[in-house]
C-alpha cells in the first residue's frame, strides 16, 4: 500500500477464498491476502466524482494480475484452449474469454489484449499461477511461452466521463494524445507513459518504459484500465489525480479536470449499477459458463469456433437444456434502511453477500439462491440492487422472490438483464 501511506486510506484484505473482507487470511495453499483500498475520502464523494461530467476517479488495483503470452503460435494455441474466437483477433483490440477445465467449469475469467509482439492476459491475481500451470500442460511442440508479469507491473484504473481527457493531457505527443482521446470499446494501445481505454489498449508518457491501456466501461462510464511498470505506478497515480488531503485542487491541473483517488466501495456501487459481474464474487470455479447469464456468456464464449477445453459441456448445455442455476439481478422493493448515517453504505445494514434468496414471504420458505453482491444504487433513486445466483425455476424475468436479512424478508423482482444503468 505504498501509494497510500500518506492518505487516510481505509484498506482491507482481498483473498483467494473470500474475495474481500476483514477476516481474510492465508488460504490452504498459503496465499497471503492482497490489501486493497476500501475508501480514501467519504464514499459518496468518490462515487460522485466517478459519475460527474468533468471528473473521474483513479483506483489502485493490486488484486489484478497479468500474464504475457509470447511465441509465433500464441494465438493459434490459445484459440484451441479458450472459449473465445481468436482467429481474427486484430492487434490493438481486446476480448473477454473464459479458461475452463475438462468438466466445463470456470478456472479463470480473462481479459485478452492483443499487442504487436505479444498477447496480454489480465485476470484475478490468484488465478495467474493456476492459469499458467494448466495451460502449459497442453503445450507440446508449439512456439508459445507464458510469463507471469504481475510482480514487475502494476494495475491502475481510471473511471469517469473525464478519464480519457485526463490521460490524454499527460501523453507525450500528438499521436499518443489522439490514441487516448479516441480509444473505443474493446480497443487497446501502448503508450510510453504507462496508460491505456473499454475493451481497447493504449500507453502514456511519464518518463517510464512502455505501459498498456485498454478501455472497458465496467461502471457505465469511460473506463481505462492501465498496466504499467511497477516503478512508474506511483508517478502515474499522482500525475493523474488530486488528493483532498494534499491541498491540491483542480486549478493545479492543466486540463482543469478533477480525478479523485478512490477505493473499492465507490467502484463496487457503480459496477453493480452497470451490471458487471466479478470473478470470485458473483461467479467462481464451481460455475459453468451458462450460469453467468446470456449477456455475460455472449461476451466471453463463441459458439461458432472449433474445439476447446470444456467445449463439449458448453455445447451440450447450449443445445439440449439449461443450467440448474443462473446469475440474475435483483431489484428490491424496500427503501434503504432507516437511520443509516452513510446512505451509500445502507446496503451493509440490509442486503449483503451470502443473504439467502427464498421463494415466499413466510418462515421456513424454500431457499432458491443467494446474493453474491449488493449495493444501494444512487442512479436509481436509492433502490437496493443485488446480483444473485438463483435456481433456474426462479431466474426468469419478473419472478418475485424475497431476500432473507436477519429475521426479515425483503421483496425483490428478478431481472435477467444484469445492467440496471444506463437503461
């Protein structure tokens, strides 16, 4: 947490087994939790900066890892392994994919960035070693090499309407400025300063080795995901952002845009509004691709490509039936809990991860699922939103269910579409 040592940052551990939380500890394999920032300023200020037209937020992302795939056979090999079609994967573009095991269950959720001399696979930091080890098991005579670059690189994120403008302002020349300003969905670029745009890639200049930036609008706003050399991360983080505690204001920035330093809570609220599920939070290694819902499935799985590991299970599910459960969005009827001092944390007094979803509003009602993530949604007037994994019988649009919160049950409506905002 070196970048936050001078900030009043609230941090918590992110672990392999729990995702996040105060009680996280080393897992059975001895993996130590990664410390992530929960908040630096009040959450409502950070969230507002993410949504406001002339601003953005910068997030430190130590919980993310990266793998470089090199060699002349890299695309052909990965196309035979992963769920996504990679035969026409253009340089400078981004695709999402799943890495499955032989039983068709998800081993890793991957963002693939195709660069001129290599392919970048970005994923959960705890999935990196397993992904490399299991992919290597299928390498025979192919010219392909996997390199874990998580230790020598660092992940940052810029989210908000002004994200591209702020990054462009520190680009070293007109070419790189244009690359950042015009970066589109699923595009990518390499900048000499270490920055990048939704589903795309780019890089920026902060007197450092090249970095990568790709655009994935996971909050419903412009989202630039940056992978930079570890020695350049702090410089870039401070170059694009202002800190309330530092006394700096927007007048200090040549572009007059304010980028606040933010934490997990503000991002989590926004990504739930945008319907972005997260690996190890909303789905994990016990899930099948079809359990993620039609939108997420279409984003990560091609049904037109040839064989890949786990394809038989995926194809059978697609043609012959449906999964036993599915990830859905729940919109609760009730207003946030009364008397909660911080309205953006109202969900913590009510619905939270692990709350049971039941089929009727009565004691002893049958449990049909569980909440995976939840938050109040400011863009929906304070409605509580949740993602939940529920039985197929209760996963259809408009189905009424109840969320068990302590001794109470809160009514909710199932939405098959995960995104609630923008509508």
